[in-house]
C-alpha cells in the first residue's frame, strides 16, 4: 500500500510487535528468530480496516429483512435495542470480533451503546478498535447531556486501552438526531481530549430533506457553521452531498466512510466516490452494522465498493482494484488517525498482517494480485491474522477466542433477546 | 423451493440418484439404507443453478482489469481466445467445474468455443451442464454457416451425454453478431432437434443503439419478427428493454438470465427485474464468465442480485432473499427445461443437494434461513455437494477431481497462453 507495491517471494520480520523488515527474498528469514512462519502460496497484506460498523448488531442479523429503513428501525431494531443489556452487547461484540478475525479485519471503527463492553470484547479478541459510545439526543436535551457526559467518561477510561489497541472517539449519531448545540459541545470535548469523532452524514433521503426543510441548510453546512468539521472526523455514508458540500468536506479534510453493501441493501443510494476523491477527500470503507449487510466481511465490501462505483458512473475504469484495497487499508488507517501505526506493511509500523491462502480454485490462475484480492477473494480465504505481532488466527484456527463457545452464547443470547 | 418452504430438523432419503423421501423428523433415517450422512448444524438445499457463464474463461481471470468492455474484448480477450486450443478449454473448464463444486453449484449453462471439451470436463467432474457451442457470424456468412453446422454436430453428439447430465443447447452469440437469416436457421434447427437456445440480449448500450440504427427495431423486435422467441430461450442480461420488449418476452415465455456482478463490473447497467417479474417473466441468475466477475460463486451472485435491485428501485423491499434463492434454483431449472428433474428438493426429482455448514460466526445467530443463505453465506460455507445422488464433495474434499492437479495445470496453461 505504498509506492513499492507488490513484492513477489518476499519475507517479513517482526520484532516486539513491529515490522522490522519487509522486502524481496529471504533476507528476513536470515535474521536470527524465535519463530518462523512459512507462507508459500500465500499473500501477506496489511490487515483490513473496517471504518464504520456497529458490531454488537451481529445479534440482530436477519431478524427483520427486506424492509424499509423506517419500518426496520421503528418496528424491530429500536424496540429490541431498548431491551439490550450490557452483557448482550459483550456477547454480540465478541461474535463480531470472531467474524472479523476469520475474515481478515484487524481494526474497526465502532459506534454503539455500552461501548465499554465492546472495548472489553476487543481486548479479549486481540483486535484493534476505534470505539465510540453513541450519542443520540432525539429532541431530549437532558438525555443528550447525559450521553455526552457518559461519552467523556468512556473516552477518559478507554482511550489507549488494551495496550493502546483501543482508541476512543466521540460518536454523535447524526445531524438529525443531535442538535447543533450538542454537536458544538461534542466538538469542543473531542478537541480538548484530542480524540476523533465518528458520525453518520447524509445517508437517508428522508432525513436529509427533513433537515433542509427545518434548517434551510444541508447537514454539511450545519456542521461547518459550528466548526465541527476537522481532519479527525469520520463521516459515514455521505450519499446526498451537493458540490459545495463535497468541497467543504475536502477543505476541512474530513474522512468519508463508504458503506456500499448497506447502502445498496437499504436502497439508500450511492455516494459519488470519484467526485469526492477528485476533490481530494480521503475515502475509507465500512461494512456498516451486520444487521444491514449482513456480514462483517471486508473482502466482500471491497468488491461491492468497486463495482457499485463502476455501476454508478457507467464506467468500468472507475475505482480499480488497487484503489479499493487502499481504501480498506491505508486510507482507513488515515481516517482513524492511525496511519503512522498501521495500514501498510512498512518497517516501524505495527505488525497487523493478514495471510491470504491463494491455493484455491477461485484464486487460480494468479494474473493480477490486486484484482484477485478485491474481485475473487473472500474473508474465508484468510489463513492467518496477526495484530501487534500477536497471532490471533493461524490455519484458520482462532487462538484468542473459543469459537464454538462464542457462537453458542450468541445464538442463546439472540433467542433470549427476542423472547423478552 | 416449493410451497412447503423450510423444514427444521428434517431428513432426506436418496434412492438410485433420486430423492425418495424429504420431510420432517427422522423418517428418512428409518428407511433401511446403505449409507447415512449426518448433517447436524447444516442446511440442505437444492444445488445452485448458474444460468449464464463461459467457464473456460477461468484461465483469463484477472488478465485485463478495470477496462471498458470494448478495450477489454479487442485488446486482450479476443486475441487470447484466438490462441486457445481445445486442451486449454478443457483445462479451464475443469478449473471452473472445481470452483463450482466448491461453491455449491450443481448445474450450469455455458456458451463457449470447443464446447465438446467443456462437456468432457462436466462428465469428469460429475456436474450437470446445459452446454452450447457458441455461434458468431460477425458479418462472415461462410463462418456463420460453418459454426451452425458444428453446433448441429455438437447437439447430436452431446445432448443427453454423461448419463443425461449434459444437455445441449444452441448458442448464437447475440443479435449484433448473428444476422436474422442465421438466427432463423438456428431457431429451425433447435425446434427440430428439440433443444433450447442460449443467447446474449440487450447487454451493452453501444450495441443496442447500433442495432436500432441499422435495423430500426430493437433486438427483441428483430428476434420476434423471425419467431425466434419461445419458452426454450435463455436470454442473458436484458438490460436495455422497452416496456414493449418486456411484454414480448413475457408473451413468448422467454427466460431471462440476470448477471448482476458482471453487469456492475462492466458498468453495463441493471435490468429492471421487478418490472420483468411483474410481467410474469421467469428470471434466473448467472455469474457470467469468470473473467468479468471474477468468480463463479452463486452465493455471491444471489446477494448482488437482490442488492442491485433494491438499489435500482431505491426500495429495500424489492427482491427479498427467498426470491433470490428461487431465481438461483427452481427458476434456473425452469429456464433450462430441467424443472421436472432438478431445482427443488422433492420426491422423484434428481438428488442434486448441497449441504451448507451453518456453524460459522457470520451465519450466527440463525433468525432467518433465507436471509442467511443469500446475505451472509459464501460459496466456502458449502460442505457437501451431491449430484444425481453421487457425492462430488464431502467435508469440502472434492471426490471427482484432484484439486491440486487441476489448479496447477490451469496456472501453467494460463501462463503458457499469455506467452504465445
């Protein structure tokens, strides 16, 4: 994911959780080492970074399908979420972490309730997480204030948690669910505590139109008026933007998390990624919550990401494979303020490495490694996952979690939740 | 895939290649049997039916990516195809068959050159195939006649080949590449020999416009004028149709093969599946060739199929999961004239059965089996594949092909082809 590109028959050395060598030939293998891992027939790549999800929603995967966003939220999701206990969130997050490890994601940006439980699941799994406690005011100022103060506590308690593998962000839900006053306070706190902000932006047509009717300005304009937009903001979706909105996002160095699968599944439309990229906006990728996707597989998301843009612009040259892979790795790291640490295989960076097994019929023959990864590979082709130099999965066996126990507990918890 | 729907904790018995029992409980297990297969935690479903592909193109997977259809065909694909030898086609088809078995496809409709070699690969693999030798006239009447007579030979030699697992079709490439005169002859021959016809229809904007300029009629109108359109026709793509064209396809009971992944990847646009279905047209699914997809994974195609329609109509209710699964099974069987034989798990039908292993994080919890299959499962979740009562794969081990040998030979052949 840097200028050097793809290295054939290379080797990598890891020392104290960081990449100590990466290059052609067996140079790394000549270093005196404690442990060696052969990777013939495999491709080593940076761990994938999922920049927008709500992992505990694994529990709700499939509970209400093929419905409008409105019906889905009001009739099923919100009533169920109201019954969610912190332990449920832990169980759902653990299932999500397991699924992410098994599909090659090493870092994810999450926004949900009881996010402290997600942090604990991240710690247990060994993954890296940029976590935000969700803030929804929904017209209730007292509620908004309480959620903000809980978020401040979350940031204080969990930023740099789990040996620095957890970073905390603020997670104001959206412009339509948080007032400009509350968003201003969030911005001030985020800058003061030096953490980022994760927000939904310009997703649903209905909400965007409602905001414009009420305020006479777009969501982006409202945020810019209160000085909210800065390089530490990850804005998910960004489907309904004017040219002026795009220019503003570019000028403020806001990061856009593109969620092609959920956008298509909910019939929300597609962001104009080429235009945003032409304005110089950093684009990263997200799966969105597993209840509206219904997986956390970033390989699948890369393919959807590239294909939806080719479709939108009626041009197969748009968003080539290598660009999609950048969005899922180095661009994601940049969006989360982690690009000095992760997002590419470079000396000095954390060893967040994934090995993909290419000895598969659908990955044969190998003419173009980028096209194979983006258009042919699936999460299930990931053989080995390393985060911070620690092996989380090898030969598809997860080492940090008891797979069977995590799945059984999740099944039981989901059924219990539905029966409450 | 019939009115009975999903059976929890059921059992299936197979006798002489056919389903002898399917129902609740262990009734089938009480039948005196030669061999039993436990399937706890697995879902048995009809094998998937891929209604439009060019399998030998596995060899060209990834050779020329992110290009316009025109450049892709003229600069890379056609020059390489001109160098293809029959043995190459066999090697590519074998790799495709291996990939299909590993991802739960039990039957496919193919159109390519040297299709006799595809028939031999189908026989070797144990799959079911509806195969067509491609006919491209391209302004050369002598060539057209020769290809037609080769096709007649192919149909005579290979219809009902491999214990009836191969059925032969005619494969006139498209209206823009075959004259009405030749298409008329194909139609007469197909009716005489009682086999179906597989054709590309209304795919690329450029070709559709060119035809309309030259003939003053649409592709559908041209075909209807020569009485080409009948219930034995599988028309791939059908993106650019007028309301009248749709009505004609409905009136003539033509089957439409929808190829969402290739349509998106090539930026061709999307067929209006809801409108076609509202007119009563039978819709089935295809992957298209692996060089423009880049897999043969019908699970992936089902997800793309549903999501692209939700996106196209801006409505998440469109094309629900169960409907996508019908398209990939019983509708596909109907399109190929095989619905009396396969496409659903019913007593008397051929035992073309796939077991999907649901003990996976991304398939947990199980709230909705149709949503899980279409939105969460991948080809790699298929554990066992049975065709005609014969086990082609069990515990992901393919029994009819040497996986390693097939992949190595394909890699070698592809490199050799590129160096010619």
